[in-house]
C-alpha cells in the first residue's frame, strides 16, 4: 500500500509562505496567505502552488524598456470604441440618472471641474444603517428643500400688488414642514409677508405693481432655502442587504461628512475634483481608478487595473488632477516635437522657436518623427565593442 501524504498544519503552511515574502508584492503575498490557510495541502501541493504563483508573478512584471504608456493607452482606447453613449438608471434606482459609458470616461480623463450628473452614495454607521426611521432622518437633513418644492401654484394680483403662494398640502406633509416654517424663512430673506397668511396660502407684498417685478418676487420667493445641504437636489433611500443606503442627485462631500450618522469611511461621490479638494490627491487618484473600472465593468469590458493605475498616476503625479489632453498631460510634455505632434502644431513650434527650447529626442514620438531608433525595448541598449590589436 502507498503511504498517504500528510497534510501540513496552518503554521507549517505559513512558514513555507514566509520564504517567498520577498519575491512577490505584499498584496500578492497577502492574497496567497488568505487563499491557502483554510485549505488542506500536502508539502508537494504547496510547493506547486508557490512555484506557479512565482512564475505568474514574474511573467506579469513589466520588461525593462517596455512602452507601458502606449500599452495603457491602447488597452484603454480599444475597449472604449465599444462603449455606448448613454445615461443609465443608477444602481437600480429609477429616480436617479447618472452618466455612464463613453461620456463618463471622457469626463474622467478630461478632469472636468463638475461631472454632468454629480451623485453621491452615502453609507450610514452601525447605529443608523439598519434603522429605517433613523436613516430617513439623515436623508431629510441632506436633501435641499426650497419654497418652490412645497408650492402648488403662485397667483399674481396686480390690483393689490401682491403674490399669493398656494401651498401643496401633500408636499408639506411629506417633507414634514408647516406654513410657519415657510413664513419664518421668507421673513429672514427680507421678503414681506402679509399678516393674513394661513396653512394654505401665503401672500407676499411688492413695493411696485409692475407685472415684471411681481413675477421676479414670485421666483425669488420660490428659491428661498428651507433646509438641507446646498448642492444636493434630491435624495433616494434604498435598502441593500441589511442596511439602508442613500443616493443623491448633486454632490457636496464636505458638508455630508459632517452629518452625525454618516459613515465617512465608505461615503463617496463621483466628482473627482471635489474629492481632491476635500480628501486630497491620493483619494482623487483612487477615485479615478475606481470610477473608470466601474464604468468599464458596467459595460462588460475587462481592462487590467494596472493600465488604469498608470493613467491615474499620470493625471495626479504633480499634486493636482490634470486632464490627459492638451491642457494637461499631453500639453505639458518636455519634448517640443511630442507636443507639436499631438495638437496645434504650428503654435507649439513657433512658441518653442521664440523661447529657444532644446529637443533632446528622448521619447517615442520625437524619434519616430526624425527617423531615429526609439529608446524602447532593444533600442534602449547601446552596445560598443572595442577590439584588441591582436584580433585586428
């Protein structure tokens, strides 16, 4: 009978894995530890696993002289041609739309100051996440409500120079507001309210009787802020698994993170520039990677995350979020010919000539233009052989 191979203990497995800790990245090592520690393995099986992990890790490493920038651009550009031009219902929430597909990718690489559909995903802490009433209370604090949201219609009276706001009872009840709250806010904003107001109608007095001024007064009154965080127009609360999550239309990360009950470690926005100003450049870099990856995944496209990491690194390397195009990464290249080859050729060459810039021909584009070997791959090696007198 053949002897049955003995399974290694957990400590023995960890001791074997410790030997390759220096040969792979910390992330790969950690993933390997998590994957094998609860599996029964013999010594030979573990050796095979370790050998395969090392082989794949070495294979995945970048060769010296590889054109990683070109590969990243190609890896991102080719799948983007298959993306749809559309907005989509966000995370299954029918009331909110968010830009996806190619328009979203363009927004990200252009580093737009504000996205076309700013939105936030707000997670709550343990005390509030599972309690519907507590979650609803936070959602109520976040959503911006103006007078126009609770007004059914406005009536203009030219004879008495007044504007009457007819309140919507359903909206008042839904948003838990009263006519007293509205009158108080109108008075604070220096709009004169007649004393004969009631729970259904509020009359405003105008100093002039022109139709133009009365309409302006009506619009001004409708824009008066009642409560909520400015910039967040609408809020939708949704149950996901065991917890409630709040989705918003509009974004204001700084003020949302101040609200008690909000989980500041998981709450996020799709506005990259806002993330940079509130949480810093490293957070913005991570957001670019995650947002791009999520957009590609939603379209069913697979791009290795390392290419996206390189793009995010280039966009954030100098401490601010820069666009990829002529106003950012491509427009700030040291090489005159590389800038000229990208866009507005004559302007770049003229400006470089006036300044007396020097072209050192160190990149890909400029060497291709002048017909020299590119300093990549085999082209990055310069080999000189000196023959001895005897051989001659």
